């Protein structure tokens, strides 16, 4: 017996030993009040199993290792054999044995509760058929659920004149290794299931362990200790005690073993039980006689076979099956009596809950024919969802971001979009590791797009492309060939590299907004439960909820499509040949240079420069490193194309030969430090010089000249710092950066905000309403009355009504029990 000293009698076995009466009789049965109380709990337990009720009914849970004697103990308690041990059902499903003492039942009457019902089937005539029923039910249910172990119990009611009023839940036996044909994790599943069954504090644990196992090496005792660390609700039974008796010769040896104080504590006393080993077919009377005989033999051996006997006053109440049986019955009846008031109160609560649920179901059935009522409730629910979406966009911390928010990496992974296209570097904006949703997540994606855009450099351009563009401009007589060539290269690069980024930004933002639907539903449910339901009772209308979700997703998808078109329009405008974006800062005075024009880090300073992640700086510098495409400032002489070099080049114009059209065939006879002067036609040259100076085209014409030599000349001359190719690449990078800055800062940011957030705030309810409610009644009711839906509701109501009657019957019975206490 596991008895411990404690003030809480509901959770502990009594500190007193079993009554002296147990020494004289193995067949003490309770009075009529105890029996009525036991019957009431049995019926309540059957209802709980059938309807899945979680009721704190006092119960005994038998647990232990396989082959530790649980099956034999159950047969002994029943008073007859049915070969449970041969079925080995203990490895897969628990068995609830409801033993009812009935003095009129001279033969056992066993009935099994039907699966998913509180009704019991016909009595089982042959005891040997019990094992077959247990086996077949176990296999059928496991095949249905496709599992190796199940916690759903089999309930068997046994009425017999020789069994006590006792209910025991026989659990699967612990095993170290799965049987052949079973999954390898079967031992872990059994252990987990048994712990789940034994964990509720209203259950008494009946733990069996063979006498051959030493306390210090007991594996399963450790498992029991995890469930009940102090053994205050555990009854420990040492089975097959007769096998250990042979090892004792002196009194001190047997007394030390029986005390087990070194391992179980002074307040915990195990029972020591031996049962008949003969498994031959015998009558029920003979079986019970053998049980009594084994008890007598064990006591006789302890008194006569041990030198000095044993401490009979201390240990006699814990030796023998009869003592254990009477203790379990009296202990369970005691728990029943103590728990009756709380059970009565709980039953009253459950009956009220079921009545309320039944009224709600009646209302729902009636509402299926009231279209106006359904429209009103559906509109209220839709308005609630739309309002909560707006609140989440404006900033909210409910529900918990830790559970519902996502990091940047999770957004990329779950959206299926992945990293930004064309960018190999990892883009980690501030707060990327925080779990955000709603408006905060939206702003983080916006800033991540900024970071991605500024990390792109103008891609290198081949000499062939430069030549094709440059020669074409020169052939049209353009005087700004170099600048136009650079601008055209920058436009092509911007269209090629920035367009995928814009599409990705729209998709990511759509994913962030799409996630808000579940959060809005969660907020709506929590608000309704906290402050009373105001948004319309739409629980259970799966078709409507599916239609609402589909309409919301389609709204967000349409917004993403529209935003993609808008930002593409801005990209086309910024990269149009007629756009002055590339020249805005090139037309100013000499004071406007690269340094003043391309401070692209400045627009990045904003709310998301505040790094809130753990370990990050509180405020970032104005310049975001590694996210700019700024040409390096090599020296003070590097200036905006077409400006600073103009005067210098103009002074050398008279010394240069300036052909009208650059050509790959132009001879490369230019010499550094001095150039060949043109012979003759000086007047024409001076005219050209004056005309070019007047139109600010000196540098371009010089680059055209250089294009004939450096760009298309030999490899050595092509690598010189003053070549047209280098100048065009450098100028193209600056043009690209300018296009990117104007696109990102002037156009895209405001477009994404107005294209996504404003419609979600202002037009979401209208869009959802038109989609869901601007239809005729027949189409509207399709969302609520699916084929067979009325039948399903009616069946649910019938089941609930049946459950209400059973619980009300149990309540009335417990009221009678309470009056008898």
C-alpha cells in the first residue's frame, strides 16, 4: 500500500492501516448507500466515456510493466478467469472494468459498452468470449485510426456475486521494445499514454511490480515517480511475492524487505500479493479457493518458515490479495463520498452548458430559414473582420506578436518568394529577427525593398553595347553622344534590374496583408468572448467563412496586381528617353557635383533605422553601409559629366583632330603629353570650336574622338583612365543611381502605401460586402445551407439532446446520493 501522511484526504490514501476486519474476511461488501453511490459513479463514468466528458471521477488506474501480473490481479478481483493475459490487449488499448457486486448474479454477467455510445450491448454468455471481444475491438479500432496504440478505452461492466464494487482502468503494460510487426516507437507511445491517463489528480494509481525486481533498479517506478513524486495517491503492489519468500531465512531480512523505507519513504507501505500459478481450466469457485489458499500459504511461511517470523503487527495488513481487495474497495468508496458534492456542482454546471448549447443549435437551425437574420449576422461579422484589419494595419499588439508574428526569414520562407531577385547579398533590414505583423511588418518590407534596391550596382556593359549605342547617337548628328549613351545604358539596366524587385516587393506586401485575415478572426473571437458577442454568431458556418476568406484573398491579390501595374508605370516613366531624370542634376552649375548629388543614404533615415532587435544599436548612422551604389570619389578632379572637363578640353581643342563621326577605323596616332595638330582648314576648325563651346559640347566631341582611338583601339589604349568607355561606364553608374533614387524615394514608396494600405482601410468592407451580399437570396443561402447541412444540424441536435438527458439523469441521481450523505 502506498499510504502517506497528508491533510488532503482527496489526494492521499489514509494513514491508518486497513481495518482489523480484513484479517478475518475477504468478502466484506458495502451497504446500500455505498452501492447506490457506486452505481451513480459508474453511470456517470459511462456517460463521460461516451460523450468525451472530462469529469474528475475518482478512479483506480492500474499500471506496470508487461508480465508484472496486472492481468492476473484483474481476474482475481473479478472472481473468475477470462484469459486476459493471452489477449495481450494491454499493449494497445486501456480497459475500464466496472465491477458491480450483485448477490443475485451467481454467474458473471459481462457487457461491453458500444463504441461512441453510452449504451451497453447484450450480455456475454461465455467468459472465454470476453478475450475475443477485447481483441477484435482493439484490432478494429486501431485499423480504423491507423495507429499502433490508442488511449480510447474499452468499457466492460461485470456484475457478479463474488466481485467487489470497484472500477479499475487497466492500462497498457510498459515495454522496453516493440513486438514484431509494431512500430519502433510503440514503447514511447505506451509510456506517454499511460502518463496521460494517470496524471489527473483525482485518480488513484495502482502500480504493480514483480518481487524479483529490486527497488533500486526499478525502471517503471521512476516513471510513476514522475507522475506522483511523493506517492501520495499511489498504491504500490509487489506481485508474485511467493517467488521472493524463498530468499528469506531470518526475521530482520524479511522485515527490512517489507518496510522498503530506504526507497519509498517511511510513509509509503506496499502491498505484497501472490496469486495462483496454475493456469489450467478450473471452475470459478475453485479459482477463488486457490486465491484464498495462496494467501494462507504465504502467511504460514512468514510465521513458520522464517526464523523469528515477521513483524505481524506492522506488516500483516499489507500481505495478501484479500487485504489489497478490501483496501481498494474501501478507499474508492471513501473517495466517492468525498467527491460527491463537487461532482454534483460540476454536473449542474455541465447540464446548464449543454442546455445553452442546445438552445444555440436550435437557433442555428431556425436561422437557416431566416435569410434576413443571416444577412445581418454575416454583415456584422464581415464589418468586424474589416475593422480589425484596419486596426492591425494602424498598429496593434493583440493577439500576441510572439505567437502570430513572423520574422523576415519566416516571411520569405512561408510566402514561397525567397530572397530578392538578382541580389546575392543577404538583405537584413533592422528588426528582421523580431516577430511582426500588420503595419509594422508592412513597413519592414518597405525598408527591406529600399535596402535591396540600393544594394544593386549598375551592371558592367560590354564594349560592343557601348559602341552600338554611341555610334548610333553620333550617326544622328547628336552632340551629346557620350551622355546619351550613358543614359541609355542606365535606363536599360534600371528596367532589367529594378522591375523584378518591384514585383517581389508587391508580392511580399500582399503576403503580409493576407496574413491579417487570421489575426482579424482571432481578434474578433477574443473581443466577442470578452465583451459579449456583437458581431453576429457565425460559428459553424463553414461555407460562409470559406467564402469570406476567399473574397478577402482575392481583394489583396487584386491590390497586388494594381500596384504592380502602377510601379511599373513609374519605372517606365523614369526610364523613358523623354524623361529628364538622368539630367536633373547635370544641368546645374559647376558647384553641383557627385558629392552633392548622390547622397542616397539620406532618404533611408526613418522609423526603421531604429534597430529594435536584441544586441542591435539604438540608432543607425545616416549612411546605410553596403547598400548604396555610389561611384567612388577618386580625387578632386572627378566631376559631373559635361561640366568640369569642358573648359579644360576646350583649351586643347585647337591641338586636336576632331573628326565629324567617330569610326572604328580612325587611326590611333594620338600621343600623350601632346597631340597632332590638324594641317590646313584652321578657319573651319575655329568655327567648330566656337560652335561647340557655345553649345557646351566640347567634352562630348572629345569623347567621340577618344572613342575612335581608346574605345575601339588596341587593348593598351583601351585601359587608359581617360577613355570614353571608362567615362561612359562611370556616367552610366551615376545615371542608374539617379534613376533608382527618384524611383524609390519619389514614386514607389508613396504608391505602395496608397495602393495597399489606403484601400484596406477605406474600401475593404465595401469590396467584401459587394462580393458576398450583393447577390440574390438563393445564391446567398448557398454559403449557409450546403447539401445535407440541415441533416447534419439535426443529427447534432439529437446527439446533444441525448447527452442532456443522460447528464440530467446523473444529476438527479447524485442529488439523491447527496441527500443520503
